[in-house]
C-alpha cells in the first residue's frame, strides 16, 4: 500500500462515497481519511485566520452585462477581491493584525489576465481606509513549491462542498482539534444586484 504522496489535493482525496484518485489512487477510504486528517492538523498548527468568498456565477453573468463591465475590469475576481480585503480589514482591526494582504494563486490558473485586471481596478477604487491593507500585486506560484497553496486548495474544496450542501460548518470525517478563526463571504443574486447598482452609479452611464 502506498504511504507517501508528492503533493496534496483535496479534489484527489475526496470524501466517501467517492473513491480516492490521483496521489491517493489505490488507497482505502480509511487510509485516505487518516492522511487528510494529518494534512489538516498542519493547517491547524499554522493558520491563524482563513477567509473565503463565493461568487454565484449564474446571476453574475446575467446581471453584469459583458461589454460595459468587462471594459471596466469588473469580473468575479473583482467582487471577490473587494469583499475579502474589505471584510478582512475590519477583522484585522478587531484582532489587532496590521499586515497587508497578498494574494498568491496557482500558476496553472487560466484566468491570470482577469485576475490582474480586477486587482488593478480594485486598487484604484478602494476606499482610503482600506488601502493600507492592500498588499503586492497578485503572484502566481507552483503549488509544489509554495506549499501554502495546497492548504488553500484544501480550504476551497471544503468551502465549495459546504456551499453545495448548504451547510454552515464543514462535516469533516475526523475530529478537528480547534476552530480556525475566519470569515466566509457569499455573493448571491441579491448581493450582486446591490453591488452592480453601486458600480453603475460610480462609473456613470450604463
């Protein structure tokens, strides 16, 4: 039975009843869950805070007319950057944290231009009290070399599963040692409509 993996992806470990694949191909469900629990314990030991944002894409592409909003670099990443940085900035003040926020993405992402365009647009429009928390321009790294990306992949997989199953907390098949502080934001249709109207008002004619 294999006992070593070269990298960790939650999408390969998955959860019952799905069978493990990729690095976990041929592993039993019990063995896979044990390894996932070990990986999560590393996150518990080192992560001080976690933040995520879900943007419902169906209403986004219906509400945000392509030519007008793409011309102004308004895409799902723009909404996510804005909500995560603004929301986290308020949490940072409450927690006494003053570090700038950097965004680092997997280098295999196809949406690099959209991410960079959205970042530039968000920096330009950010409120003055938020700008001190905005870090460097987004970077793209290999998750095989920049290991925190594997932890981010883990978190994103569970956040997506929670949203799909409409759960408030993750149903881990193991017992977590602690609750990692964090904030989850969700752009549903109602929230996106408010943002769209605010952007139109700010940018001018639609």
